[in-house]
C-alpha cells in the first residue's frame, strides 16, 4: 500500500486524507519489522551453532544465505541494468520520476544503498529503488557472522547492547557526515538497533528456550492478545505519534519499533501457545513467497501505472484505485509463486544437497 500511487487519486478528499493518515502513511515500517525478524532469526541461528559446536562455519553460513538471496537478486538487477533506456521508459520502469542512472559497480555489489547516500536520491530504474534494504540485510549477515566467529558466546549479549548504542551514535552523527535531505538512515550502522534488540531475544531463545517459553506462558492470554491490539493501534496512529520533527524521536524511533516488534515476536515463541499462526494460514503461505513479493511488487505497480497512463485511465475514484491495488497484488502473488516454485526452489534444493541445514 505504501508504494501504490495514491497521489493520483483525485476524488473523495476526506476519505483520501483518512486513508493516507492511517493506512498508507508509514508503510516503510514493514522494512523495520523485516530487520527485526532478521535480527532475531540470524542471531538465534549463529548462537545455536556457537553453543553446540563452539564455532561458526563461515563458509556454510554465507553460502546458505547467498543461495537464498543472490539468484533472484541478480536475475532482476541484471535485467534492470541491461534493459535499454527507451524501452524501460516505454514500459514504465522509469516512473520513479527522477533519480540517478544505474551504476553497475554499486548495483552488483550490494552497495546500492551507499550510491543512494552519495546521490541523496534513489536509482531511477525499477525495481532497484527498493534494494537499499536488501543491501543492508547483506551487510548485516557479513557483520554478524564475522563478529560471532571471533567472540566468545558469553560476550554476544554485550556486543548486541553495544550495537544499540552504536545505532544511536550513527543517527546523531549522520547529518554532519552526509548532509542529506532525502536519503537518511540508509546504511547498516544507523539500523543496528533493529537487529540487535531482536537479536537479544534470539540469543535468549537459543541459550534457554524453556525459560523464555515459561516467561511468556505466565503472561495471561488476554494480555498477549491485548499487546497485539496495541501494536496495531500504534501502527494505525503512527503518523500522529511521530508527527513532530523532534530530535529525540528521530534518534529513538527505530529503537521504539525494535522493542515493540521484538515483543510481538516474543509472545509467538512458545510452541504450546494458543496464540500462533498455522502452517495452512494464508499469511504463512504468502510468507513462503515473500522474497518474490518484495522483488516483483514495484515492477507490477509501475507497469500498470504506465498502462493506465497510456490508455488515459485516471484514478479518479476509489473503485478504480482499489481495482488497481488488487490487480497489482494478484499479479505480484502469481509472479512470486511461479518464481518460488520454478526458479528459487530448484536452487534451494541444490543448496540443501551441498550445504544441508544441520
């Protein structure tokens, strides 16, 4: 919803204001949750390995992540780099309305986020503009695996706590370092608290799952349901909550969301909890193809924007807008499903053959 062209809707201004303020605004918080989830999962995996083998197999960890991330990433990036400029314009791949021309040196090396910082803008070719977050994710993998390789297991919590302070320091220093107006907090160190706070939870689950489970199960079920409702309210009213350009909020907002989302993960940890998401749930099924949803959604949005413009279809009412939203969502899901089963899964099977999950 965050990437949909709501600005093009000209009808029903009161509802448009409501929709923007409570539904569309702040959709970038999805990236925050993605980072929190990654921090929990990767810290858990590395801590568990350190706990059981007293070492980290760097090659195995890095190759397993590369098998998951690189094939689809490079497929789309190479397509974006090779597509002729005129054709890209013709099919709507330049509907970012500005931005810099792609630079293969950054696009192919997971450093697109640093190019964006240098230019204080995003790349003009779809879907490179969304890959800043994947670049940060890749840098997170590298930092975590190297640090976990060298430090002792008992030192891990101290590293994670220091990482939170490092994130605050980086966000304080960032304006003086980059002097940017448009692109901010676009590199790993200003996002470290997302990974570190949930990482502390991952560390505790890996070292003493039973204690974490017992702690959560002692919380009344109604309180856990209430916490989920509280998170939804925060997301619904986040524009009002973070409306003001206050220095302290700019520094600590990431940390607030890190704590809220880590708490959300916490209450879903116990296997015996009544509060859980089944394997047959629609969101679980979508979760399996979520990497494709991330990669392909902007492509379909920009393609359909171009088709609408070429046919002089104006999003001047909500029926058309939600029709546009449904069409892009369905097309993205179908593409992601096909990509997962016929492109990503065969590669993942090779991964399990040569680098199995032990």
